[in-house]
C-alpha cells in the first residue's frame, strides 16, 4: 500500500476510533521525509472528512449504530459544554461553521463531539464537508512538515 493510500486509511480509521492517532503517523512519515508529504496530508484529510460524516449523520439521527450512539451520548466533562455550544449555534450558521473549523483544526473542543453537534443543528452537509476537509488538511499538512522544519532549525 502506498504512503498516500495508507494515510487515507489511517485518517478514516482514526476518525472513527480516536485511540488510533493519524497525527503521530503523519509526523513519523514527515520525519522520514519523502516527496509525497502534501499528498499524504490531503489523503488523510479526505479520510477524516468522510469518516466524520458518520458522526454528523449520527447527530441528525439518521444512523442507528449502537456503539457510536453510546460514544456520542456518554456523559463526560464535555456534555454540559456541548449543550452550551448547541444553544449558541442554533440559528447562527456562520458561528456553527466557525466552531466546526476551529474544532476540526485544533481538536478543541473535541471534533467528534462537534461533528455530532453540527448534525444535530442541521448544518448543511456540503458546508460541513468543505470546512472539515480544508481545516483537517491544513492541520495534517502542518504536522507532516513539522519534523522537517524542526530539523532545519537545528
């Protein structure tokens, strides 16, 4: 499997199972170098975006996947905050897109929670996909090039 295809798979799987870390994989590949780093960032961005659509549709109530529902409904320290974000975002599409973008790029608040929230708020799917793809790809590009930049500074 090529590095780009593996980045896509890692991106998709890590989006569904957060214990798998695509960021570490991309940074490791960046440390090894190679000419396909940006392609890997794009592939991981596509994989993450497609997989996060599952959480988006879970928020819309369109999917009935028991283990995903349990993850989305499990009370946590973020549950109260998620309710406040929902209240702020309701009826404010630009605020919602901003929240999705910030969360997608920084993972604060956790993007899995925000993806469910975006679905709950009926954010247009196209807006969710575009914002998610652009910000996730930017995040992954920064990470895949970080080792080379760090080595260049030494």
